[in-house]
C-alpha cells in the first residue's frame, strides 16, 4: 500500500500571509511516495469531537520532508493551527497530475489563491513551464520567489491590481495561448477560475488537467461522499474526488 | 477467551462488523489491514439496478458527528455478485449484503437473487433517510415493517436482518413488527435525519438539503434504543451509531447488542475496527470475562 497514517513531527510552521500557514513535517514514508497533485488527509482534532480529517494538498516533498500550506478557515483548520508537536496525517492520497515532459514541451500552469500551493511540486517537475499565479490582493501573494527559483517564467496577477498584473491570471493565459504555443494546461483554484480555464482549454483543443475540491469523509474511496459530476452516465456518473481525483482531465468532469 | 458470536445461526469470529455505506466493498480498508480481522463486513447499500446517488456536497461535519446524503450510489446487485463478492469470499469474515429498494418487489427480488449467491446474511435497509421513494418510508410504520418483512422472508434463504430507523416515536413497536414478520436479527440504528445551514450563504450545506446524522453524537440515542429493543425481543441485535472506541462497543453490548458495527469512526481512524476489537479484549482481560457473549445485555438497571 502506498498510503498509511503516520504521526509526523512538525519541523517548521509559519504564517506566510494573513491566515496562511506554511507547514513542514517529517515523514520519510509519505514524502518518498508523494506525487505532485496528491493530497493529505489531516487529523485536526480528537476523534470524538471532530470525526472528519481535512484534505490538504501536498505542496512539496523532498527526502523525509513533507510540506503543505493551509488557510485557517473553520473549526478544523483553527485547531490545526494549535498543533505544534506531531500531526496525524494519512497519505499520500489520490490521483496525481500526469507529467509527460517528452510529450508536452510547452506546459502552462495556472493557480488561484490557496490553489497555487498544490502546483509547486508540479512546477518543479515540469520542463520549462509558464506559471500564472492569481491572488485577490498583494497581501495574499505567496511563494512567488520560490516558483521563480524552479521555473523560468512566473507571472503574478492580483484581482485588485495591487501587485503584478492588474486582473485575472486567466487573461494572461489567454494571451499566451493566442500568441504562443501551449500544449497542456494544469489548473487549481476556485471553481469560477476552473470553469473559465476548462472552457478556454476546450475551445482551443488543449489538454487540461484540473484539481478539484469536494467535502470528504474517508479520503480513500470507500464512502462515496466526495463525488463530483462527470460526463459518464450511470453508477459512475459521480466520480470520487479522493480516488479518481483530485486531478481530472477537464473533459471528464462537469463543473 | 472467546470472541466468537452467533448471529441468527451464522458464526462470526468476533463481534466487529463494518457499518454499511462507510466501508465500500472492503477494498480500500483492506489495504490497511486484513479483512480477516473482522467478524463480518456489511457492504455498501445495494439496489436492484445501479444508482448514481445524490448531487454533491454529500457530507459535512457537525459537532461530534457527520451528516451524509450519499443517496445509495452503488453498482447494483448483479455487479456486486459478479465483481465484489468473489473478492470478499477470500477472507474469513462473513459477508452481509445490505439491500435497499423503492418497492416491496425490489426487496423481494434482491433477497431472492442474493440468497442464491455466496453472501452469508441479508440486511434489509428500510431506514435510509436519503432517498425519496422507499427507504425510510418503509421503516417508520409498524404495519409496513411487518408486511415487508413477511414478504421478503418468503424469498430470503439466508438469515434476514432488518435495519431499523431511529426516526420513529417508538422503536420497540418497529422491532416487534420486524420480529413478527419473521426477521432473524435486527440492526440499529441507521442515521438520524438532520440538517446544517451555511449562515454566510444562507443555503443548506448538503445539496440534498437534509442528510443522515451519524458518529459519536448519536451514540446515546443508539444505546437507549438498543436497550429498549433488548427489553422487548430476544432476536440478536447488531448495535451501531457512534461506536469509536472499545469502550463504546462495550457500552453498546451492555445495552443489549450481540455484535456492533463501526461506521463513521473508520473515517478518522482507518484502523478503527482493529483498535475497537483490541479495546474489547482489554476490557475483558481487566474484568476477567472469558466470553464476549457474557457482556451482552448485562447493564444493571435497578
Ligand atoms: C483535494 C483537496 C485539497 C485541498 N488542498 C488545500 C490546501 O492545500 N490548502 C488549503 O488551505 N486548503 C485546501 N483544501 C481545502 C480544505 O480542505 C478546507 O479549507 C478545509 O477542509 C476546511 O476545514 P475547516 O475545518 O477549517 O472548515 P469548516 O468549514 O469548519 O469544515 C467543515 C467541513 O467541511 C469540509 N470543507 C470545508 N471547506 C472545504 C473545501 N473547500 N474543500 C473540502 N472540504 C471542505 C471540511 O473538511 C470539514 O469536513 C483542499 C481540499 C481538497 C478537497
Ligand atoms: C457515508 C455513509 C453512508 C451510509 N450508507 C448506508 C447504506 O448504504 N445503507 C445503510 O443501511 N446504512 C448506511 N449508512 C448508515 C450506517 O450504516 C450506520 O447505520 C450509521 O452511520 C450509524 O453508525 P456510525 O455512527 O458508526 O456511523 C451510511 C452512513 C454513512 C455515514
Ligand atoms: S471521501 Fe470517501 S470516497 Fe472519497
């Protein structure tokens, strides 16, 4: 089995933007098995008061170090913020991004908000990607330098124009597609962005992989609570985001 | 130390059963530990024909529990028998097929078909709160329970477990009706109908609006219902609803159940079933109990 539950020692934890926490833990097992696009099912509280783990993407994995970045939102992530010694993590889980550097010579990567973090390991592993990162405003801009250090071209956009390109990251991607060659797109971010990326990719016949979010129970494919709608008819009209995803080809799913 | 329990003539190696719908067909959790660890596996709720289930979101957490509205997504009885059952039969755990239907005929046909297969027991789910027709509609009226149990019994050549809904005023009426209808065992409880609202968007969190509540939050309700049902019938009882630790399992057995099923607890701890079994053994050692059956119904109420 490639995944299991581990108690992972916290190596570092810091707030890199308001309510955005960057965590590195020690886990040789998960880090060595982790593939870009996979996620972790993280225990944020005790079994009785908080029966569900929280899904959080793998941002990076190297040697025995596993990194993830989360936004403090509700009960679970608020509690996770308080854990300083050991975090109980199940992983790595789910279907990763398809990386084929021989086939796709001109990949484009586009992420929005917390959806930019799962793209970091991917960007490291792609040959020569162009990366577009969108944030609401300057205060949320994170990891720009790190993306820049692992690829030649990272462009940041902010919705309010307070930093980088003034507008949506997808407009930059649109421009790139019009003027240049893009032979695969990888996307992760809020649903409206994914919808727009899916439409853009399909209109231009560019293969596109998107990473989806859905509320989860087991995280391993057993409970069928994390379904997303696909174009398949019948029993598997709803596919499991935790097992068949979180990464899907854009043409598979209905958003 | 004896951990074996007998449910309606079927001997289980231990009293741990997986709760239907939380454990798929065992493949995923079977990667964590051998299914031989279990007394029985109760599979995802089956319907006669494949079902696609409800739109997402289908799950959310509430205080100490979860709400789900999966709506019986499953590949149908035939696919189960052909593709899943042979895998499960490789293990020593018994296999319980959980059946759901829209009509009495659906249940009868499924019972007939499954009786010809290698499953060990049938569990009739007349208590699913997440489907419009059938489901819980069958499970909340004593006359209907009596009638459907009688009919399905005609086709069931394997022991028939009737799974009761907690969404009723008097659980003992439902239990007695199932017994009269010929049920070989009872399982309780299914989920409690609940609802959660996102106060920012003012929309229900589940796309289905309502869902079934399970997990630690429902355990006292389950313990009470098992206790009440134990007073009115001698049928074997499979107790479930919030069992998370060995202590929970013991409590439920003291209330009157002969075996226990583990559902929601699997989500937090994939080894929950194994850990709960260990917890039962620890309790037995501590209190010098040689036979797990000696715990059932032994609550002292003066
Ligand atoms: C595959 C995947 C990868 C993710 N990666 C990241 C990441 O790298 N960084 C990050 O900050 N967030 C990520 N998320 C979102 C993260 O799971 C939620 O923000 C988190 O679960 C919220 O939990 P909470 O207890 O703080 O919020 P609450 O609202 O209190 O949570 C209540 C319940 O809803 C679930 N839930 C709420 N929002 C979401 C959501 N957007 N997606 C899935 N479940 C949700 C929770 O898990 C919990 O079960 C990811 C989600 C998925 C599905
Ligand atoms: C996600 C989920 C799916 C379920 N699906 C079924 C089902 O298909 N058939 C059924 O009889 N019960 C189903 N149940 C109910 C459980 O089998 C069990 O009765 C209930 O969850 C209480 O136990 P627990 O608190 O240990 O989870 C489901 C429960 C959950 C959480
Ligand atoms: S979370 Fe259980 S199947 Fe995906």
